[in-house]
């Protein structure tokens, strides 16, 4: 996984299976699918590699089927650098770890493992896995821990990086990673959507992990101070689309120079972004805020 290369971006985390990219919001169809337009906008800012984040077995299966249906996606001989290529994670999100109750844990891990090894050109990480104590109404701490530890076996067997979820769980995720380092350190990983302290970021980095930043990482003045302390070679960028847009109330919003025309979903117009719906194209805004907060140069772009 990389933040960008040769002037191009890789969005390391986007939830492009979300119904909003098919025009459905809160169960109501508001407009036609604009999935292809979303990819076109992504390409227009140089974001031509996107990793879809899957949160359960069925979602990973759906993501892989979508990717494989795009016939050119896995053609490494394709010389068109503007072509958007999609990849996926395979894993179980902490809030969905009750999935491991449905069948034997070992059997479920085997299903996930099979999906990974059968799709080597598509699956690039194990995840989204980790801990989330903000939403225990979906899954208990105990069950989340069972699911998290079980999935480290996937990292051990595949040497793929971890795509980690770390939400309001104190040091629990860090401690599990420390105690089981031999299971995952060969592939490494990234703590996505990081919004913790500078000390916590430093400890993750000392384990060899990367720090994933998106709009939810950049909301407050304290967040912006934290990202100043992270070595640039340990930062990865993501959008977490359709979530984590950078809003006018956020501390770093004034650092954005690239603007996109948008309309509410009820007034949808093909070719124009949907208000408050994050897309991979917005990764350029994430870069502008990160670079601006750190006092680094982010080359201005014309408004889009």
C-alpha cells in the first residue's frame, strides 16, 4: 500500500459497495447509479488505484465479483495509466464479528482464507479488522476480541498487510498486536482513519505500522497537531468514502484549495458530486489538509 507514486494517488480505503453509489440513501432510491462517474472523477485527480474495504465474508465476495467483472482490472499488460484499477480487502469488521457465531470459527477463517488465495491479483490486505468500542450495540467487546485474534491467522498464512480499525478501544488493539507480532509483522499493516494521540501513533509506528489519514483524522486542531508528528514515510491517505468528508466546521477545511461542484442527492445531476458524499476524488483534499497542516507544499489545482 502506498500514498502515491509518480504523481498518482492510491486511495487505500473506500467503501464503494455502499448503496449511495447506486443512488440509494437510507433505503430510498434518489438517483441512478453513478459508480462509473465516481471512478472517472477519481481518475481526473490522478487517483487510479482504489482499495475497496470489505467488512464481512459476503461483502468481500461481492467486492471481488465486482472487480473481476471489470475485465481490464487485472490485466497487468494494460499500459493506460489513467485506467482506475480496483482491489479489495478480505476480513470481518469488529462490529460484524457476530458473524463468527454463525459457524465454527475455524471453518469461517478457512472460507476467508480461500477467498484470499483464490484471488491473488485482487485481494491486497486482511481486513477491515480490529476493535470498535463505540458501537458495542452491534457486537460485544468479547466477541470483537475473538474475531480480531482469529483473523491474525489470515495474516500469518498469507503475509498480507492488515487494514486495522481502531476506535475508542484505549490500548487494547495495540496490546493485541504487540502480543501477537509474529503473526502479522511480515506483512505489516495500516491503522486506518487514525484520530488518536501522538503517543499512540508513535507506538503503532514503532511496531512497523503505517498511519491512515482521512477527513475523520483531520477534524480538530488537536488532530492537526498530531499529524505534524507523524513521519511522512509512515502516512497513507484514504477517503473512507462515502464517509469522512471534510466539512466547513473542521479545523483543516481552510487548507483545501481543490473544490468540486456538488448538489444534494435529491437534486442529483450526473457528472457532479453529491453533497457530503465522500468519493475517491476527494483524496486530493485530504492531501491538501495534511500537507498544509504540516507546512509542506501541496501544488494547487484548478477547481473541478
